[in-house]
C-alpha cells in the first residue's frame, strides 16, 4: 500500500466534466448502490442535522457512509440548505464530500458536493420513475418546484424516456417557472415545457409527477385528481399529507432513514403507529424481490430520504475520472508525514 500525505481537491468544473452526459451510467450506479445497501454491504448512520437558534429554516446536514460490494469507499457529505440563498441569487444548497482511505482512515480527497448531490437525487427519481411507471414514456410529466434539483430530474427523466415530449412545470413563483421552462426547452430539443397556472391542472394531466420543492409541511391533502395509478416521485419528502401517504402504494429508499425529520412518511407513521404502509424499498424491486406495482388503482409514491451511499458511489465515478485524466489539484504535505 502506497502511503501519501497529499490531498486531492476536485472542484465544480472537474465534477461537472466527470459526470457530463453520463446520465444512464449514473442511474445504473445509483441502482447498484441501492442494491448493495439493501444486501448489508454498507454502513449508514443516520444523518445529523445542525440547526441554528435564530433560524429554523437553515440547516447543515452531515451524511457519513461506507459502501462496499465493489465500491469500497468511505466518507462524508456536509451539505448546507439555506433557502434565503435563492433571494441572494445563489443556489439554496452547497456541499463538500470528504473521502477517506478505507485502509488507513486518512482523508484522501475533497470534492465539490452539490453537483453530485443533485445528480444522485435526480438519478434516484429517474430510476424510480422508470421502474414504477414502466419503460414507455408517460404522456406528460409534471415537475413541481423549479430549482436546480428539478432541472437535474428533467435531465435524468429524459435519459430514461427519450420520447418524453410534454412536461408541465409549476412553481409558487410564476416567473421562476417560466425561466425554468425556457432553460429546459433550450436543453431538450423535441420536448415541450409548459407552465401550469395551477397545481391541480398539472396533477390532473400528468401520470408521472416529481415534487422538488422546499416545502417544510404538507400542503397536498388529496391526489384523487391524478390519473389512475399515477407515479409520484416525492423527492422533497414533505409535500404530501399523512392521509395521502396512507392511501397510496409506498416505496422508499430505506424505511429507517425516511421515517424521521418530519417527512410525510414520518408523519404517517406517527398517525398509525407503525410502518406497515411502506410496501418495500426500490432496491427490492430492482433486484426482483418484489413487483413494481401491486395495485394500479392507487398512486405509487416513491419517497427517498437521500442516502449518503449514493453520494459516495458518484464520488467514486468522479475519482476514477480524475485518476484517468490527472485532473484536480493535489496539495502535497497536507497531512503529517
């Protein structure tokens, strides 16, 4: 084993270049990470939330993880969420990922983490969309919330459904929705992006809907307006009331992780006192242990808490690219000799 006292720094440009145009590979990497975690080839403590006494909206979250089964990577994502940043003209989320050597525990790399976080989140949504809805593109896809995560979700959904031709978008800020639709139209030739005037209009028209909002408490109490058997990608986790969750077919990434921090799943658990309403994990379906759908009369809701193992899996993709290209900045003497 070669010991080194240097630290590799990979910034946004290197991370972006390593992942550009690799949506299908990213989605497959997310699938493999989910399945490795489901088989127990991981260590995944609960995320830790740092909050502030003078502001209950801002938070910084630590996601430590280890992922084995061919990945063999350990590290931590440290991600801040500051909603007020949007008004400042910068992204709500910022992050770094620290990677440690598995044998010595010494830190060996620091990566810009917000791009990886957005891409892995979008990939999990696209994977769930394809699995729960099917291979054929839906007639229309709804996007609720028009921030950076939603932009990446559109990119990933178009990767799994290249024929998806109609997207309806909605945001509480109509100007933001219009700007988002314009950006998506410029990137995705052949697809139409239309701003929905009202959220019910979007829900009624779209068999697949992705929620990527900053909602802190539920604001939707009924999904009966949705098409029969709709697929709901509940990425933002807190939009749906407990009664909506309890009336649906629920698929999650990890029951222990998603049933906390006042998510809609957590609130539903508090109502009924158990988690029996969660049918299975997405990995149970992708690995063939459970069917994708059991009841086409009810909506299927995918609620992913966002697992640190996914960040590490994509970080490994970026590190592999840096090893091939020699990219990044190497700081010699960062660690004690």
